[in-house]
C-alpha cells in the first residue's frame, strides 16, 4: 500500500472540490472533522508488541527457546482443546522483521479500513478473517506451527475490494500480487494468506450492501467461520459431518 491510503475507500461527496482551491478568491473549504481513532488496530499492535517482548525476555514460551508459543497455531494442540490458538496466532510473530512488517501494514491498511467502517464492524471482521486464516492453515498444514497477523490482514484486503474506489482496487491489486509472490517462499503460509483473504470477501460484499445488511450478515458469517474452524481442527471427526 503506497501513499494516500485515505483515498482507497469510497466516500460520499468525493471529487466535487474545485481545482483552484478557493480561499481567498472563493469559498474556503469547510474544516475537516478529526478522524476517529482506530482502537482495534491500536490494541492489535499493542498486544503483538507485548507478546513479542515477553517472549524475548523469556517470560513466555517461544520458538527461540525451542518451545511452542502459547498462541501459535498448531493442529495437534488445537485438536486437544486449545481453541484459543485459532485467534491468538494472529498476535504471535516469528521475529522482529516479521513483527515490524505486519505492524506496518496494520498502520497503512488497518487504520484506513477501521476508520472507514467503524471499530465495532472492524473488530467483527478481524475475528472472521483470523479464523479464516486458521481454517486454511489447519486444512493444508495441520502439523506445522503457524504464527503471524498476515492472514488476518489479507482478510482486510479481501473485505476492502468490494468497497474500494477504482484507485483503491488498483493499489490493492498490486499489493496482493506482491503478497501472492511472497506467499510462495519457504516458511510463508500461503494457506493462511489465502484463507484470510477468502473469508474477508463475503464481509466486504455485505459492507457494500450497507450497514444494516452487514449488521445482520456478520454474526452469521462469524458463526459459520467458527463451525468451519472446529471442522478443520478435528480431522478425526470429519467423516461424521
């Protein structure tokens, strides 16, 4: 995501300003209202940094200590009932570069989306996309520990596509192609990225229909996401579904 993230989402009344900018030769533009604070993104960044620092200080299990982190997504652990890992894995990171890269995208992409749709709607969306990322990771890499917020973040991009401006869709498309290439590298979870993105799309379609439709659709999408996550977490029971 490059410069001008505030222009990615559709906004009413855009594009009607005169080119010359009026004041003092015309009507001065109305003062801009302060942007809402992205509280959910602040919480995500704070929790991710706190978890990383506690692991570096040896206060929590970590990969560097050759232990499975408390939040890492690991199929056998989830299968045994550690369901918090389905969401907590989005707060775990494998190193400082991994953390910095993901948090920079939270700032550029997450701030824009949360301010555009509101914190409560964004929180629900984030739960869905984090679960979607975990679902695909369990389906395709059940025995491999997975960490990182990137799957959830890719879900934000999926939700933004239906509500983005033409310029925004171009920028998102370029960024998504870059991520798709990176997803083919070793130690990068293509399944988590794809799962988050695909689960974000229906949320974006509901957002496109308006706030009332989204308010009705989100609990249903979240419930179905949780059911699919339980299905992915228990391969021994799949024959019973």
